[in-house]
C-alpha cells in the first residue's frame, strides 16, 4: 500500500489531498498544527477506515519534525508532500514588514527543506520515491509582471531553487523532486473569487503526481501538467 505524508492537512488543499489519496487506498500521514481543533480532518480520518493517521506538526518546529520522523522510522514514504504555506503581508514596495517576511521564509522555504532532510531516508526506502513541494506561479521569476508580494514571491522562488538542488542531490538515490503550482484555488489563501475549486485542483495535482518519474525531477508543473518557467 503506497504511503504519503502531507503537511498543512487540516484545511484547504492539504485536507482535500488527504481525502483524495485515502479514497484511492493510500495510507496517509496527515500533519497539522493543532489536531484537537482540526475537526474536519478528524472526520476525514474517521471515514477512512484507519488509512489516515493525524499527527501534530508545526513545520517550523525542529523538535516536532525530528520527533515525527523518528516515530515513523521503518515506514517507507512513497510521497512527501510539502503543502503547508502562508502568504504573509501583501504590502507593496516601501512598507515591508521584515519580521513577517522572515516568518514567511521560515514556513515556505526553510520548513520544506527541514522536512526533506528529516524524511529523506523514508522516501528513499519506498517504491515511488517522490517529493512534491507546493510552490506557486507567483514564485516564477520569468512570469513576474505584477510586482509586489515580496515575501510570498521570494519564498516560492527560493523554494523552486531549493527544489532544483534537491533534484540534483537526490537523483543518485532515485528520488524525484518537483515543484507544483495548484492553480488559483478557492481556499482561505486563494479567496472565493479564485478560478478553481479545491476538487478541480486536487484532481489535476493527482494526475500530475501519478505520472511523475525520475525523468520529471527538478521541474515545475502546474495542476494541468503544463510545465512552468522558473
Ligand atoms: P490555506 O491557507 O487554506 O491552508 C494553509 C495550510 O498551511 C493550513 O493547513 C495551515 O495550517 C498550514 N500551515 C501554515 N503554517 C504552518 C506551519 N507553521 N506548520 C504547519 N502547517 C502550517 O492554503 P491553501 O490550501 O490554499 O495552500 C496550500 C499550499 O498551496 C500553500 O503552500 C500555498 O502557498 C499553495 N498555493 C495555493 C494557491 C491558492 O490559490 N490557494 C495558489 C498557489 C499556491 P493552520 O490552519 O494551522 O494555519
């Protein structure tokens, strides 16, 4: 039975990914900051006949990340999905909140790397050997014509670069690492006017993930499978 670990699983895309993988018979480690308050996720887990295990995980907390990795030792992880993310302040040039910017980098850039460093052996021991980093089109340098959103854009652009380095460094172990853009999606982050429903985005992401091999490693895809420029 394939196994996935998904961060930021209590709401939005993360929660829908958990439901989707579990529906298809995957075992899922669903990670969220406050399991006791994540009632929807607990309902998903209850309906999944033991396939979904909920874990407490703030991805910026080194001790929690190490502890979870230790507790899963010996369990191969076919897919590590670094989904958790924050947008941060939207102020334009001239009014940056640098502390808030640093927080965005902690969650969107450093945390995925911390997750990979801690879970890489479990991924290497699996059959599928996939790592997906949830990026964003807003992190594409080539496509930036809108400016602004300095914290979010820079965090996802840097995550893209880290994804590429990981792909190079982990290739000898047979691990594929990709950056994914889910589309503009109706979540708390995307807002109600977003173009895609969560289910449309997740269905697309699942198709893309299903087709990934080591040949796609180090690339940046959107939910439709189209390759995006860095
Ligand atoms: P939401 O805001 O709906 O959900 C974000 C999730 O990340 C929540 O589960 C949140 O948990 C979790 N999270 C935030 N900080 C931490 C942390 N320190 N530790 C653990 N979990 C944390 O966002 P989406 O579902 O829309 O976004 C998911 C991913 O997709 C993000 O990486 C985002 O950047 C990306 N994305 C989304 C787009 C969209 O249009 N929606 C477009 C492009 C990319 P909590 O409830 O505890 O805050």
